């Protein structure tokens, strides 16, 4: 690798608002936009044409390459790879075997402590990616997307990589990368940039972030936090930042075409970023109450803080779906028939004063109250959502 730059119903005070909460008077103003703080690292493993493992580190704030090391050859021809953690990489061979590559160090040089075959056959995926939260995803040449549970940081075999789930067909993708917990991004041959949200049960939703312009990349990587890296066959590496990677829109993706990571030198046959090493946190004290995306981002932060056991994509999907139906996450949603009010549709609305005197106008106060209500009555957002789906209210 050369030329690399330097280094209707009611229960316990909550009313089903649903469609009744639409068409409300808009608010003319709101507090300042939320402050977002991003931090972390970008670590990328790769393989060269001769089978040697590589390690690269990029400074996420400015896209500058910090270091690159070339390690020993793996001893087989790699086909797909996924980084589990800083010291563990899964790599498949063209023969269908699965190997665990154990990294001893990647600080001043790249050294391995072992390459262990943990499956002799069956791993014929053309792409692999790991979401950093126990789920390994892979696609086949026929377009089948599969998910596996990974239960150990250094899996020994099928006892630690199991529960094979067929997510769906039609995933004929040019690139694939995990961007968050059960969240994937991909590009297609015709240039689309796609976002996939996978539920715990295996159902999925797809959003088209960009309709064109992404066909040139043969590798797409993400360390999380809305950060993307795309590699061209020429060896150039470009970087992009999605200001809100969970809103299903690519309108807020910023491009850095005039300041690439490198214009050449990325000659690896495979590349894989360590997942969830870069994060962005939105301050929940300064949210624009009329910006639904910001309110939802703050809602997820508050949910994670309320109960660490809820801090996963499954519980968030349930809470998001529940309040999408109840109020559309609008702080001033009001059911004209019952008077149920706010994001969680409290009935009466002034019950929320237990969370703060500003319950009438502050979405954060409403969210905090709603989380406490769900915790006390249903124990979890998914239990509340299940009740809603069965009965029509929660």
C-alpha cells in the first residue's frame, strides 16, 4: 500500500390519540437547536491482494489519516470480513471457511497472536458486517440477508455464533456496513445509498438516503455516529457525515470532496471498520421542541438513561413506534375528544407536572414523565407497545 498521506380508549390516564392528534395549531418559535457533541476513533482493518492484514486509523474530526500498518499474511484467500472489536476480526475464505483473526497489537506495528479456523464450511457470504451489539450480518450472492448472534468477544465456533435468522431476500447490494445497533447502510450498483433498520424479530424497514451518486464506491465503512467512508477502485477514500443518521433522510449528509482522506493508496481487497467507536450525543437541555428529529434523538438518550436495560435498538423501536402513533412526538398534540395531551398523551395532561412545571411546553419533561409511566405500568417500552397493538391504547 503506497502513497498514503502522513500520518379512542383510555387506561390509567393515557389516551389513544392516533390520528386525532393531527392538524393542531403550530408553535411559532422554540428554544435554540440542540448542541451535538461527537467523539471517538476510527479503526479500519483490511486485507491486501496477497492476504496480508492491514490496520488504518483516521482522525474523525478532519478525515486525516493517522497511521497505517501492514501485518502478516493470513494464510488463506479472504472473501469477506467483519471487525468484532479492537483485537478480533472475522474473515471468511473463498473456500467457505470462517476464521477468527486475533490481533496482538496495532499501535506501532500490526502483530497477530493467532489465526484460528472456527468453521470448516458454510460461510459463503459475499459481505459481512458486525453492528457492535451482538449481531453479525451477511449477504449471499443471491441477495439473502442473514443475521447471527455473537455471544463472545472471541467466538470459538457455532456455540458462540448462532441463531441464524433469514432477514429477507432482494438484498443485492454493492456494499454493506453496520452503522449502529441493528442498523445497516448499503450502496447499490445504480448509485443509491440505503439505510436499513432491523427489528429484533427480523422484520426490516428501508429508507433511501440518496437516489444517485454512490455507485463508484466498492467499499463502504462506518464507525458509527453518522460517519461514512467510501473507497473508490482507484484507491481514493472519501468521508461523509450524516447529521442525523436515524431520521431516514440523506438531506443532512455533508460531503468533504475537497478534503478526502486520501486520493490514492487504499489498495485493500477488503475493508472493515470497528463498529460503534464514534458517537454523537445531543444535549437534552436545548432541544428545538418543533424539530421532531431532535426530539426523538433526545428521547432515545433519556430512554437509555432511564433504564440501562432499555438501551438497545429493540426497545427504542418500540418506544418510537408507540409515540409515533400516539402523538407523532409533538409536544402540543392534544386529543380533541378527551383532552389527552403531549408526546405520551397523558390524561389529564397536568399529571406530567410530576416531572416538571414546564410540562405543557417542554417535550423533555413530557418524555421523562412518559418513561416513568411506562416503567411503572408495563416495565418496558416493548411491553407497552405490545399492549397498544393488542388493545389500541396503553
